[in-house]
């Protein structure tokens, strides 16, 4: 795995190592390659929880305001790891209805899960912000950051949320992403920046030497 190249709307700069030491190292590497011509009217939004660690580093390095977004997977009733879609705040959802139908899952199940997850998301957003108002997205360039993208479901929902909020442009900045995610997401954003897009992708954690689970308190501290 070597070399570096530009494509039309995605930037893939192949990382010299197969793994990152931790999320902080990934954030430092991302900050160096995000294509910003100017830094006015730009905000960084980290996807909770792990993405906030990476986003915090990007925000600090580029001196850009940081905010958080909670997006939840809509999981299959038979397999909690299998995503039927994802839900962002304000009931903004991406659902693969073709898969739902193929698996014979009742549409009411999806609606019920969206209702449950919507309440969880609202509670988490209030918890993380601690009374602070969300940063305005309207007319801004939004850098969406996560620690990795295996299926792209949560990233896709986050992008849709930014569009609903009338972001001027969206840059997806992900340290490691499955090649299929890069192909699927690139047409939806102004730029897709990633450092690794390995074919042998099983889970995001396999590309980090240290990949601890984060608690809500960690997210609150990072945002403070």
C-alpha cells in the first residue's frame, strides 16, 4: 500500500502505517490534509463518541470551533451489529428499506426503533452540551469527523442532517474507511478525506493499537 493521489471529489492519502497508535494520532494526521482554502465560517462536528476524540484534535490544530452530533444505528432485531440505517437528531434518518423488506422486518419495528433512538439522541445531545447552544450549521462549511467508517450508515445520516440544516458545504474527514463507503459517500459531499481505505475491513478498532471505549464523561470533557 503506497503512493498518494487525488480523485474528483475524494482525497485518499495513504497512511505510512497499517494502524494508528490512537485516535489522537489519527486526528493529527487528518488535520494536516483537510483541504481548507479559508477558515471563516467553518465548524468541526465530531460523531459521538469516538469521533469526538479525533474531531477535538482536528478542531484544535485548525483552530476551528467544535461541536458534537449523536447518530445512532438502527439495528436489525436479529443482529445488533447489522445496521438497517441510522438516525440523526431532529428525526433525520437514512433507512435501507430494500434490506428491511428483504429480511422480512416489519416497518413498524423500524418506526418504533426510530422513536426510541430519537429520545436517546435528544438526551445525549443535552448531556454533552451542558446547556450550551449548538453551533449554527446554516451557511457554514462543516467538517464531519469520525474515528472510522465500516458501513457508512451513521456518516450518511450525519451528512443528511447537515444538508437539512442547510450547510454550505460538507467535508467528511475519516481516518479509515471501507472502500465501499468512500465510493458511496463521495458524491454526497464536497470532499471526502481519508488516510486508509483497506479492503480487509472487519471493524474500525483493528486499525488502532489503542482503541478504548469512551464514556459520556469523556465526551463532556473533550467538548469543555
